[in-house]
C-alpha cells in the first residue's frame, strides 16, 4: 500500500450511519475503520447521531474513562456526547452526539448558513432538519475537541459524508479554518431523484441543470447544501467515475479524487468455519422456502437473490422480477431455482403460520405437503395492495405452483437475526447463496455485489454501477481470448471470472431482462467444477477491492485538503 510520508495527526469522520446500520455508507466506514485505526491508533474518530439514549446500542460500547475531562467540558458547553468504541474490526473511537437540543436554534443556524454560504434552507422538509441539526452538533463537537486538545501545529482532517453532514463541514470551514475539510457524496440528491422519478438520467445528463431540477423535483434544500458543500470544502470526492460525471453536470463541480469503496476480508469466515456457515445458511433458506411453499427443495437447488434498499427502479428490482418471470417460462431451465428478493419493506412482523410450520418441522422432522396462502412472502405487510414487489409477482402470475422449476420468495425485512423467521444476519445468509443479481439502473458504487463476491458468491451487475465498471476494468486485465461456445453454459461468462457486467442504458430494459434470464439459465447449467471455478474467481476479484488497495485514494484526498488548509492559514498570517 502506498502511504504518504506524513499522515494527518487526527481524522474526524462524520456520518448519519456511524453506529447506525441503515445503508451502504455504514459498510464503507465500518469495514475501513481497521485500516485507519492501524495507521492512526485512536486518532481516527467517528462522529455519529445518538439515537440510543437510555438503551443499549449493540454497535456501540460506552467508555466513561475516555477523555473524561473533555466530556465534562462538553457538558459545560451544552454539548451532549457519549464516547466509546464502535464494535467493528479495529474498535475505533466514536463520539455519539445528542443533536435534539439544537432544534430550538434551527432558524438562527439556517440564517447563518445562508449568510455565510448561500445555502437555501427555506424549502426544508422531512429529514432535512433532523440531519442538519445532527451535522451542526457534530461540527460543534469537533470544534470543542480541537480547541481543548489540539493547536494549529496539528494536521487535522474532517471528512463529511453525504448532504446530511454538509452543514457541519461548512461550520468547521468557517469557525475552525485550520481543519482541512473533505466532502464525500455517495450519490447526488438530484441524480437519485431524476432516476427514481422515472426520468432518463444518462442520455440527457449533459442537458440537465441541477438547480432547475431541484425545483422541479422539490429537493431544493438538500441540493443546495450538497452543492455549496462541494464548492466550499477543501477536497470534494465521490465513489466512482459514474458519480463523478454526475457531480460535474448536476453540482457544477469536478471532484478532486474518486474514492472507490473497499471491503475488509475480516468479515468473511475462513476454512471449516466458512463451510459450516454456508451449510447452515442453505439449510435455513431451504427450510423456510419448503415450509412456505409446501415444497421439498433439496440442496441441489440453485439459490439466487437480489437485495438492498427498496428502490424499485434504481436497484433494478423491477427488471429482476421480470427476468424471473421470463426464466420461469423458458424450457431451457432444467434445474430447480429458488429466487430471493431481500428488500426491507413496510412489514408488519413475521407470519405466524410460517413460524408455526417451521417450529413443527423442527420438532417432528416432517415435511409439509401443501403451500400456505400467498406462498411467496415471509412476513406480513402493511398495505400489501400497494407493495410493488408483491403486486408485480401477482401481475406476472408467479404462483410457486408445484412443478415450476423456479420459485420466488420475498423477504421484506432487515436481516439482523431478529426477523422472527430466519434468525440470521444478512452476511450469514449471503454465504449460502449460489448467485446474486443486482441489475441496478442507479448505483454510484454497489456494495451488494462486492459483498457477494467477497463471500465467494458469483454475481451479475450492470455498467451503471460503479462496482460494475471497476470489475470490467479488472476483468479486462485477465480476460482470456477466444469466442464463446454455443452451449447454454458457455453463454455465461460467470464461470470464468465470477462477475458478469451487463450493459445497461436508459432504454434497454427488455434486453437487460433477457440477459438476466440467460445468466440464470446458464449458471444453472454449469457443472460443479465450473461453479467452483466461478466461486474462486469471485473471491479473487474481491481480494483486489480490499481497503489495503483502495486506502491510497483517501491518502491523496487528505493531502489535497491539508495543502489547501495550510495555504489558507498561511494567507491569514
């Protein structure tokens, strides 16, 4: 790993997802923590929102001895903080901030934000206020720490993630100018909104005006804080070349550095432990499916899945279900396939009838012969009639009837071992899959496919995912020459490199659905030896995305930010 001669003395990182597992940024921070903790022991400090006052946060352990004097000083400054460690590899220091008291000062804070940086908060609604008050509180906490412990001789970096932390970065930029600021957008507000509202993003990206689209899509305030933070901080970064282009077109700012998202292999079990966990995961998935559908699917079943946030078009959930329907009616499929849809929806708890069947099967070791009602969903839903996944399954006429080679199972909950059906964490189920499919339309990076290959599960993704473009670049370095054969198996690239990246654009939905169908059928036709090759190739690709390879991009961002901060301070002298 390339390492600069001089690292920052302290790094603060602020995110809504510190000790708060809600999305991909959590994975970015939690898997990278050990790499930075090894380089800067207890001088990489994460700042997150304190949602768990009065109850235990399983991701955080408070340490009342850590910086006890400063904690008292914070109390005197009316800053509510809890200090402890994040329960991830490296166990970095975390400061959780109580931001609720600042709501009383909201108007004054927004007024100063407009005066200093022309950020428009007039159109704020929903989560804008909550995120902004957290961000302001985080900035105040870092300001307090700096003045209590540090001085201008220390090289200090503050990295803010997503628009939710922009206000704090701007606050520090003004009130503690010696601190170098980095702003990382993982997805632009406008880009995600354009894609999510069914408008073509990529072919017309050059023609979109970010400010105009913010007005049209009613996200003016989020766009404003994101745009101004990108322009005023010392170093502006994003996570892929896909999003870098988006930032230039919609935020009118070139990124200084692209910070690809890595993974830490400490999260992946090894040897016998891996084999045992994979066996346990497969048994669990098949037991649930058989109890739900009244089937007798065995371990020879190909288990595939898509997962992530419930973004119908952006995550490609729509085209995935369409492709499953096409696969279901394709006579080339000669093997049982169980297709999971793991996207958290507005669920109302685990199905009691399914729980009873699972308990009965465990007690009596008996198989069930008849399916439950709605034999495709594991949990109750609020307003099931408006749920897009359920309605799409019904619209295509997917019934999981006896004799169908392909069965579909919708898992509409967070897999945190407390779901009431599986009782396992997401990674503990991921390890049991055979193939994953992430046909994203809007995906700045794409952690789900990276996590998949890290657990030796081959995957399908698209050219509109940052990870997909990176995978293509890596594949091009080792792609064997020669044409594909004519057999079904030969039409599936996965057997050679572990990842298939499908070309996707604004207008080739049906082509993508057909390609996914062919990938499923092709994978199902692979021999055990070919599958083993694919799994090995997937893991080999994942090893190239470890943080020890990607951390150099962060070091470059630190250098840029610190250089600008030094020039700013020199100019003031």
